[in-house]
């Protein structure tokens, strides 16, 4: 089984595009799974990605013709699934897939319906999979779906009117390269907001809560304060704009806590795991994937009112940085999640023929020795990993 990885049409698969969570999932997935499978990456000609073969299906000329010159590090990304960049990506990727896909291979569509047209000629001989689904229901198309959290899976099922669980769908969390983060338990006197600068990410809540307590707030991300209704940057806020890999490493490891009071029902919220890998507790809202990944009172606090956020800010020292790091590393590292993807892919390969006819899975079960892929390692109430 070879894995054909379709990247994001409007970005370049590289560490430079840190602001795009989907681009980073492609980049990390290729690194994570290269030791296990033959990886073929389809994307921009300037992609910097670990794989066995890179196939160029789009270039700078097309991106500039489609989106013009703009600074994506300060502005939000421009994209439309029907624009020239997406059409070009799909046409070229479709041609390349026809020439490369063999029976029983998997085609992984990290941009959902945005790259669906590329797969149309190979659906009869390959597994078409959407990994890391973190978008709305209208973007979902594939017969095999991998969600980043149970909360988002249930949300999408409800939106699509799916009344019954789908056996060959799965929940596999986002994954992180531990080497990109540096642990310390010696924190500086500031809180950090690192995300898109929008109201749905809760930045206004973060600004007002830290203002009320007289705390410093460092803000990093795409966007501007004008979009939030501020005439100027609040005095207690230090705005750093786009944070590259080295900058975000320093910001995360030194912060007292990451503050992400998102109003959006986060499909995963990967930045909270990045903070935990830095030994930094997190303060979040109490819905979406946060309810699964932010262990209340252990890796941080989940809040449902302004008063909750103020209490969490004042009591964040109760959280042990080492516990945050251990929880994140043991459950969301590339090494851990690779085993989950391997189990999922092997399960598809074992249980289906090339034309999706189910084989006798009951007899196959006689050869299984373990079923550990969904196990997590949890801290106990005192924060000790057990």
C-alpha cells in the first residue's frame, strides 16, 4: 500500500506556512508515516517535505494569478475551492494519480472536497480517505473519514444527517513533532494568545480578562486589532504578528499559560498541545475538542464565564508544567499517532478487497494480538502520569 498525499492547493507544504493548520498536517503526516509507507506528495513545486516522491502540480505563477500579491503572514489566507489554483491543482493531480496509483493504495485528501476532483479516476482501485477533518460538513466527501476529535465527528454526523456510526470512520488526533518545542518550568510574567486574531477565537475575551487583572498579554497571529473594534493596540498587549517556528518556540515555553477562550467549536485546537509540549498550561473555553484534550485542573482550566477565566488566570500556578508536557508527548507525538494511522490503514487493507467487498473479518480476528491503538496515557488526579 502506497500513500498518495494531496496537499493544500493555495499554500506550499513547508514550515513557513505555520499559520495554516492543514498545511502543517500534511507536512507532519509525511514525516510521521515515511518510516512505515511509501509516501508520494502532490503539491506546490517549492514544497519542502519528507517523502519518497514529490509530484509538482502547482506553482507560484498560478498562485499569483489566482490571489495576486498579498502578505498571508498578516492577512488571512485567500482561497476558494472553485478558483484557478484549485482547478489547476485538481487537474494536474488527477493526471498524476492515474499514472501512479496501484490497486489497494490510499489517497489522502487533507483539503476535503477541495481536492475531490483529483481522485475521480482512481476511486475504483484505491481507498479515498479524508484525514484530520477539521472543517464544516459541506467540505466532507470521502467514503473513509478520519476526524480529529469525537466532538467534531458527532458535529459532522449531525450536520450530514448521519444517524448511525460508520464502522470504517475513525477518530485520530492531530500529531506533533516534539523536537519543535522546548520544555521549561521557569515561566515569565505574561500570558500568550497565539491564533487567528478573530472574535470566534476569543481574542476579545483574552484581552479584557488580562486587562482586568493588570496582566501582560502577548498576541501572535494573522489579523489586526481594527477587525476586533479596537482603535489601537491596548496598552497591556504586546503584539508580535506572525510567529515563525523559532519565535513561537520561545513564546510558548516562557508563557505562564496559553489563553484560548475560543467561541468556535474547535475540531482540535492544535495550539493547546503545542503549548503543553512546552510545559505551558492552557486556559480554554469548555466545548469542542477542548473537552477531550484539556484536562481540567491537570493540564489547565476550561471556563464558561468571564469570572471563570479570571479565576483561571489567577490560579494557573496550580498546574504542573511537567504534567502538561507528559500528557502531550505521550498522546500526541508523531511516534504515538503513527501507530494509530498504521492500525487504521492496515485495517482497511485487511478487511477490503480492491472493489470494497468486505472479506471475512471474523476469521481475520483470530490473528489479532492486541487492540491498543485507541489507548491514551492519563495523569491521575495529582498530575502523575499512570
